[in-house]
């Protein structure tokens, strides 16, 4: 019967009855999470039990006694109000949730869920924690860059709860705190970069912010999964200056490309002219191709750019024919002039 009494009496009551502190109970005991103990002849094993003993030693005997009375009263209330009390004693936790239970203000045990678990009415309080990934927008932040340019930058942060106990116990409002920390981290990280890096290295900046936020929120049980830079807004004057600079750069590049093209074209034309000059037939073929292109444009005047050497025989024949014709005409005129003279001499 003595063993059954020890099994049912809480540890705090035993300590109070023996007028000894809770941390000085003799070693032939093993303490359970519920505050009850069972007679054994073994020391409490492990760091977890020793840490629990240290925490429980801080709780006074009166507090433990009140907790036991409240638990007994709640249990009797459940028995009296059956079966209606079942609606308040069983809690359902979804797959994506965890429940942290406090009994009289003290953490009862680890996080519950998913599934159904039992709570004592008026004694236990339950805090639900959503484990799904949550996103929020960081409001636009006015940031002075390293090269003294004021820009407005906004971002989006994705996070989730990985330790429900820390998220409930170690911080009052993990969501609000994470939002404030994200805004300050955004200003800190971008303040060490110049404008060109902010515009071109968004992925690197996002990774740096994610690592910094994750390290800062780890004690809260929060895991920052991703950070994205949404938009970078520049002043109007700076936008105009950058547009002018970009336009001038494009024009200069276009001129360089055009000059390189002309150089290549002239070099190719020189090589082609050298090849054509060594072959008269190729030159004549080029002339004929040019004539074909001119005639295709439906012009009324057609120019024959033929070599002079090809026209020389024609000119020579024409000159010879003109010379013969002039000789004949001269002889005819001479005979016509001599005719009257001969006629007068005859008379």
C-alpha cells in the first residue's frame, strides 16, 4: 500500500511534508514529466531529467499544491458534466499545425499534433502554431547607397515556423518581429552596395539577406526560406541621366559597328577588284551584270560602260570609211571643176 501512495502523491507534496527542498529529495527516485514519481533505487539519468529537476526546484511547494488542487477540481468537473465536457477536453490539431499546452501558466510538455489530444478544462491553455510557409511584403525603404544615391527598394520574404515551442515561449509576436527585422536588414545590406551592384546583383543581395535573417530568427524558431527584391525605384532625374547615358552608349556602339562593317566591305571590295583586274572576262561579266541591274529599274537611258579597247576597231573602221568617202568626194569635185575647162579648150 505504501508503494501505491508514493505513486499517487505528487513530488511537491512529499517535499513539503518532509520539510526538504525539492532538489534535495534522495536519489532513490525517478521523476516523471507529470510531476509524479515512482519508488526506485536509481539516480535520474540524463541531462534532460537533471534540467527538469532544476526547473522544478524553482517552483514553490504552494504553487505545486495549488496546481494539484486545480487539476483535481477540473477532473471532477469533467466527470460531473459528462458527456458535455468531452466537447471541451479534446482538441484537434491539423496536419499543418502544432499545439503548445500550458498548465496553470507552466509548459506542460512538447508540442502536440497532428491529431487529437486531451486537455483539462480551466487548467490547460492551448496555443496553436501554423507550420505552413508564410510570405509578407517589406514596405518600400528609402535607402542611401554606398555611392550616395537615394533609392526606394521593396522586397518579399518567405518564412515558416520550425520550432513551435521557441516561437511561443521566446518571443511575443514572431510575425511582427520578423517583419521589422526584415526591413532593417534590407536597409543594412543595401546600404553597403552601390547602385550598379543593386541593379545587377539582385540574386546575391537576396541570398545575403536570407542568410542574415535566418541567423537572426533562428532562436525564435523561425526559418527564413527565401528573400526576393521586388522593385528598385530611382529618382526621375537619375532615370533621365541613365537613359541619356545608355542612348549615347548605344549610338557609339552602333557607329563602331558601322565603321567595322565599312572596313570589312572595303577590304572585300579591294580583294574583288584585284581578282577582276586580272581577268578581262570577269570584268566584262561585271559590266553585263551592271547593265542588267540598270535595265531592271526601267530607266529610259541605258549607259554602256564598255572598255575603249573594245570600241577601237569600230572607231578605226569608221575613220577609214570617212577617209575613203572624203577622197571620193574630192575626186568628184575635182572632175567637176576640170569638166568646163576641157570643154572650153575643145572649142
